[in-house]
């Protein structure tokens, strides 16, 4: 493969708010293409449709497993709590 073709496949970079070079298309493909990622996203969308949280709120999976959509495992919480909870779980594992 020629260098020109390889560079075109990677796509042009853009700068984010901090000025760092990013290739958003390549990052999206890398982070969202595995079978597990697709299943997790599908399950999250199912939970979101089931609970229909108001604006500014999110669906929270209490056990941390996005594929477990049992009613007892789902709750509606603020976005800040949902993000902080994931960070707390990751810190505990270390």
C-alpha cells in the first residue's frame, strides 16, 4: 500500500479544545467496532427506551453490567453521579 493511500485511510486530523491532534473517525472505529461494544450499546439503548429518563438524567446499571437490563438493576440518576460511580468502581479494583 502506498504512503498516500495509507495516509488517506487514516483520515485527516483535527485539533480538540486543548489543541491536541486527533483522528476522530479512526478513534471511533477503534473504540466502537468490537462485538461486545455493539452489544453493550444495544443494551444501553434498550434500557434508555424502557425507562425514558428526563433531560439531564441517565440510566444507571447498579451492578455495572450494561447488558443486565433487569428492572431491579436499573435506576435513573444524574449524569454527574453516573460518571462518578464508574470512576469509584475502577478505583476499588486497583
